């Protein structure tokens, strides 16, 4: 995202996406056709418009941005035809050089051919990136055990699909356990750490007796992966036991969840523990907290990308207040509504954005 101050979170990515192989804006696609039609029509109407003939030389390069070599060549031929029609008054001595237009058109066809091959390669790489994302962060089902799930993810690094944030929800012998984390850095450099921590969580969620033990397992995994001594991660762990309506939480340097209860929103009180990987978890182990949940209660988890989004004045995004205003939104639509709210209020985001809504059902009898 890498937004600048005063720009919507996704504006920068969408404005420049066509420069990286995505389809260009519609006005870019129609510009060479409109230019050809406008110059041809103007020169047919009056001989004074023959000074506009130099604009025909811009048609083939503009076509390169939107079209393949065949269409680019056809537009180049069209420019040359307009140039040589006597009625356009452009074929007189001293007017636009036919050879120059022909050379530019031929060069544009070659560039369009190269661009088409590059776009095909980018499409392949994008498909591979999407496959990696599905392998690292597969889409959550609508429900895991008795817990409804809705998620949202956007990587901060421009042009990547996977960043330093991660989340997962798994059902095991102790109930449903969930994790949200943020490793040091973002982009492709953080993917290996994300894969390692997710694998450790998925194992620990099945065989560890409590969340504190799950956090210790993740901490050991991170310490084993450290190369430069500066690898760390913040993690939030949750457990929805099968036979109770409460949720148990352990926070290791990660923002706490927001509880949505009867149209109100408040941050859950959890004693903060140290981040993983800095060697303090064994000295100062995290202290879990148990929060009672009522019917219809929801937990909204978000990464730093949401909490630390800033507006034009430098103020942080007031997530609990905005969630209270959006409390009537269905759980499946709530992450998207928060993202749209960030864009509408023009908050700048400079980190990965991850949101997770967990809606527990009634406990087993």
C-alpha cells in the first residue's frame, strides 16, 4: 500500500497498477483511437488544421500502452493513411513526414510485441504468487467448529500478495484456537518466517494444553529460525473452549481485539506479554485473560496496519469508535466495511492490513 499522506489506502495501488501489467484505464485505451479520429475529422473540415498532423506520430506509441502488436500496427497504418489522403491536406510538402510516422509505427509494433510477452510472464508470476498465498494463508472457511470466521488481507509491499501478517483458525481437542501475528518486516522477506510460525501454530493447536504453551512453542520456533538475532514477531492467541461461552486470550506484543457487544465496541483488557523471538518469553511469560461472551458477541482482530493508519492531521484511526458505528454490518461484510471506511476517510496505511472477525456460537451442552 505504501500510501502517502492524504491519499486513500488503495488509491496509489490502483492508480499505478496498469504500469505493472494490469489493464490500463479506459481513457488510455481509447486515446489513440480518439486522437486518430479527431485529427482526421479536423483536417477534413478545414485546411488550417494541417498543423495538427504532428499528433499522428503519437498514435502508435499510445497504442503500445493498451494493445498488442496487431492492433498497434493497424492504428499505425491508419495514421499513415490519414496522412496521405489528399482531402486532409497533410500530404503537402513541408507537412508531417511520412517516413517518420512509418518508422515510429514499426518501432511501436516491436515494443508492443515485447510488452505482450512481458505481460504474459507477469500473468504467470501473478498466478504463482496467488498459489503461494493460498498455500501460506488459505482462505478461511465460513465456520470453524462453532466459530464463524470472516477475514481480510492486503500486503503492504506493492506488487506482492503475501506479507508479514498471518492468521489462522483451527479446531482441536481443546476447542477452536485462533492466531493473528505480525513478523518483523513485510513483503517476500517475511514469508519464510510466516510459513514457519503458521506450521508451528497448527501443530501446537492440536497438542498443547493451553495458550501459554502454544506461545512458547512459537517462540522456540522463531528462535530456531533467527539468523541475525533481530527476528521477532507479535502474536495474539485465542481459544474458544467447547463447553464454555468465554474466550481465553494471550497477547504477545500484538494489539488486543475489539469486542462488539449489543452495538457497542470496546478493547478487550489483556495483560501484554513480550513479543516472540526477543528472549523474554521465558523470563516474563504472557498472562492469559478470560473474557465472558454473550449471545451475538463478536471479536474483531486487526493488525498494526489498521490501528496505526493516520489521517491528514497525523491522528490514528479510531478503530473501536468506527466499529461501533459499523456495528450493524454483518460479520462477513465487516472487514470490507472497515477497509472502505479507511479509504473514504483517506487514512494513509504503511503496513500490512489484516482483519479477522470471529463470531462464536453457543457452547456445547
